[in-house]
């Protein structure tokens, strides 16, 4: 028996697919794992309650978490927008199930459902959330205040985007709103890797004028002038990329002596104001921040993921990758699943394609896009 296992079925009948994945995972980890995670594509959303019940009755995990997604991955394969069920299970040690909601408070949104005492000993929160009605950004901001040491890894369900289009599983409960997950102990056993799929270009510059999301000046010149200088220095191929995939990276931890991959929070450049030379950014930028322009394409995303996983030692992984990756980005299937499985030398890999990914950058948790957020299990 192994500590971790994963299986994927593409059978169009939910009962048959469930039997295949449960049987395969039972052979790998045996009955009664500490945690099981199940992901299903849109074709099986209506059957998720029965799927979860079968997993609990047959595999017998202490805690079961699940979600619906547009696409799923298992082992070194990805199934995009077709019927599929993926099951992962592991002997991970103490697990605390959590069910979260956002409530209105006197000073803004309040996160409901976490025991503050339990947060002190936990190192990682695995979390899946519904895209309609659960303010993931607000939840992460609340967690920064109450549990700054906690890594949050997960994603937003993506089988559909309207209210009630998705399902979330927590043990014997299936719900269509809020968020569910588990708290895990032991930072030495669970490590997070967040690949934002970009590479930096040009130089890191200091923000000298900004107003919320409007980036006005970089190192004393208008942001647009700095951008024009950058584009002139790019290779012809990179200039093409800049027209379609230019982003801005903001350094999270300004106390570091040097900045590299994993230090920048990547956000979109939404537009340009030619009258005053400002750039509109999908983030709040402040005077004194260090930023650097970034390019995103398939080659950059491949390079970034491989570099971040190089030298990582793990026996299993849960992968939360963007629904804009996969075939859409790379032009061929199975990219992220194959890179993760090959990098850690294990096929005990499972995951979902998300409508937003949750993961830490620079010691803080954020909601991302076009990202692969990965929990590695030692």
C-alpha cells in the first residue's frame, strides 16, 4: 500500500466511472485514508451526491472534499470538457473539515466557519469555492488578518458560472454555494507552489506616482513612456507577445534583497490613458512599490512551471490550474498534469481546472488567473 493514490475515469456513466476510480484508489491506499478529494466535470454534476456517497461508503475516508469543474486531471492526463471523474486520497495526518461563507459585518465582509483555535496549529487550508456569491478576495483578506501563517491552496469551481451551476462536497453534505475545504497540519508535509506562467522583461522599477489601480509614473517618468521604451528593446517575437499578453508584476515582500520567480504578484494591464500616460492595472499599486513588466505565453508558462518544480521532492500533488491553460494555452493536452507528475516522479496526482486559483505569493494568499496552484505532499 502507498500513502497516496489517484485515479481518473472517462466513462460517461457516473456509476461506472465512480466504481473505476474507487476501485483503483482502494488498491493504492487501502480503506480509511485521512482525506479523499473528488472532482467531476459538468456531465456528472447532477450525480455528484451519489458519487460522494459511494466514495464514503466504499473507500471510507475520514474526510471527503469535492467540487465540480469544466475539466479535471489525474495522473499525467487531463480531460477537458468531457465526462470525467477524478479521485485522490492520502494518509495525510490530522484533518479538520471546514465550511465557509461570507457574511456582512459592521466593518465589511466577515468570514464565517473557521475555528480560530484550530487555525493556530494548521499550516495549509485546501479550499474550493463556488464562483457565484462567495467573495474569495474578501475571504483571503480576512485570513491575512486572522491567520497570516496559513497557506491557502485551491480554486474556484468551474462547471458553470451562474448561481447553482456548481456543486461542492464536504463529507455527507453537497452544497451549491460558499466554500468547503480542510485544514492540514505539518508544514513539512505540505508545500505550495504557485506558477503564474510569466517571465519578467525589462528592469524592476519603483512606482513614483499611483492612484489605486492607475499606475501613473515609474522611476520618475510616465508609465506609458516606460512601457514604450520596453517594447522598443524587445525582440520581434516578444513584441508580438507584448501586444497580446503583457502583464505587470508587483513585488510582495519588499524586504528581499533580490527579486525572482515567485516574488511577483502578476496582474493584467487593462488599458492605457494616452492623455496622461497612465496604465490601468488589475491591482492596487502604491508609491514605493517595486514592479516589473511580464510576458505570458505557452513557452513562458511551461518554463515557469518546470523551474518552480525543479528539485521538489514529493510523493503526491493536488493541482488547481486555470481553465485558460490546457489546450487553450499550450495547444496540446496534458501539459500541467504531465509536468507535475514527471517532476515529482509520481502519478498520485489529481486536480481541477478552475475559474480562479488560490495560492500564496511572497508569503501572502491571493486569487489568481492563468495560474497553476499546487499542493505538494511529502
